[in-house]
C-alpha cells in the first residue's frame, strides 16, 4: 500500500485533537491535565492526551485484576487466537501506525513500518507459544509418584515504555502476557502518547469482536510520578520497564522492595572495535547505521568507536564523509522550542566539551550544527552527535545515556 497522509493515518487510528489518556478497554476517561504531543518533523502539535488521575488509576488496577481472574481460566490456545486476530489487525493498520510512529517519535517512515512489523512478528510468535506452555514431569524417589511442573498466570503486568520504540516494546510484553493469561497496564512515554492511544484503539476492535474482558489492556498516561506509583503497587507482581539506566535502577529498587519481579531493558554504552585489518568500507557503513539509525535512539545504538591508532584519522574522515548531511539548520531564536530531551542533548554536549572532548559536527535529520551553534536557543530537534573523545572522559566510561524515559 502507498504511504498515507498524516490526516488519513490519524483518522484510521481514531486519533483526535483531544484524546483521553486513560483507557480501561474501550472506556475512555478524561481529566483536566493534558500532555501535548509535538512532532519532531516540524515542531507542530499533533494532538493532546489527558493524564491519569489517582482515582482513574485505582479504577484501572481494579479492572485489570478482575479481568485477569476471568482471563486466566481461558484455555491458552484460545488466548493465542485472540492475539492472532490482534496481529491481523496490526497488518491492516501497518501503514497508518507506522506513519504515526515516524511522525510522533521522529524515526523514518520505513523504520516506523519496521517497528509495526515487530509487533506483528511477536504476535505470530505468541500464537505458537500458546500451544507450548509446557512443564516438566519428574520422577520421584517415592513409589508410584511423580512431580509435575506447571506454569500459572501471575496477574497484572505493568509496562513502562520509552519514546524510541513507542509501540513495539509494549507489544513484546503484551502479546506474551496475554497468551500466558495475564492482564496489562501500560504507561507509554509522555513524549509519544498518541502511539499508545492508537494501539489501544486497535486492541479495542479485537476486544469488541471477541467479547473479551475490558481490563485486559489498559492505558494510563503521565510522567515519572505515575511510573513510581506503578513500581510501588503490590497489586502489580511484574513490572517491565524500558528507558534510561537511572530510571531502571529506580524501578528495580522499588519493585524489589516489595518482592515483585522486574524486567528491565535499559541504556547501554555500546562500542564498535575497529582493528587495522578491518574492511573499512563495510565497517563505516555498519558504524554509521548503528549510530544514526533510529536517530541514534536505540538501546543498542553504537555509542563509541574504538579505533586502532594507525587508521584513526582515516576512519574519522570516512565516517564524516558518508554521514548524511544536507543544509545547515537555521537558528530559531525568534521561536525557540526546547523539550526535555533536547535539554539533555545540549547538556551532554556541554559535559563532553568541558571534559576535553571535540566534535566536528552534530548531525540531525535535516542538516548539522557546528560547534559554534551548540546553544540551547539554537537547538530544536537534535538526536545524534559525532564527537572525538578520549578514554578518560566520564561520558565514555560511565554507563549513562541521555535517553528519553
């Protein structure tokens, strides 16, 4: 199919200018506080989402628990059939959802489509898994006895996702949780709230067609405080969180303090080692894609190049030559738009420079900024910087990412 327009995609996904940020199944709950979603493509507002209140959160958790009690008694292959239908719905909405991912998060349209395909793939995997939830049978030392291992649904799965993969991470958790008999409560990133609403709308079509308990999929919206509430809630036995290392330490500690279980996918400090015998053409291509792909915002993005002295200058020059750059971004002092991620980006560059680091250019989707232009009033939507560093730099050695949580 051809690429839809943004308006066509939003209509297909039932995204409006003003959207409820709390969804208990198909029941939408509004509040007075809102989150505005701006597109990194042009800085324009796409829509708004209301935040989840304390009372709405309580309603959501109660509904999820009640739905879990019913859903766990559904045979696993039947649960898998629900996920199969959901995967087919994603196939129908792939172009629209892929475009929304691209427009709201900032990755390319092709990467947006790829992310939705990952949702489809995990649904296919989960369908097969629904017929393989096996356990061991073990011989006992007691006559005429044996031991049997059996997995049971655990309850509510709390999901916190980051802005860089605004839909796939949720699907990886939700599809597996559903076939295993659990309910899901999802707090998407406040930087990409419309992607979460779109996914919920697709799920609601499936739930309506198959007469499912409405609390199997729940969306809540908010910032760090809401994530803390989930992490401390004893009614959520498993928390899956994706984001910064700092966030993961916080979530992990809070969940562990109540003997809950955590699944953490956090930032890395990934390096590519380039030896003097490397095929540089292949190496440079891989290094650029690893660092710049998804605007440099993958958990596995290439963060460091460790280069042999004898080819250091050649690698740096070749890398700069093949990195995409068009026109230089213009200063926007008259209309500055700076969000939290941009502040972190500018702060990272400032720290890097103060510790002796250097850079030739900061690359972005539409061009690059040189060193003289690194000023918060000039920064708009920056994602990837290419810099020269030494091994002593704090940012090189410390496992810290300036990463949206």
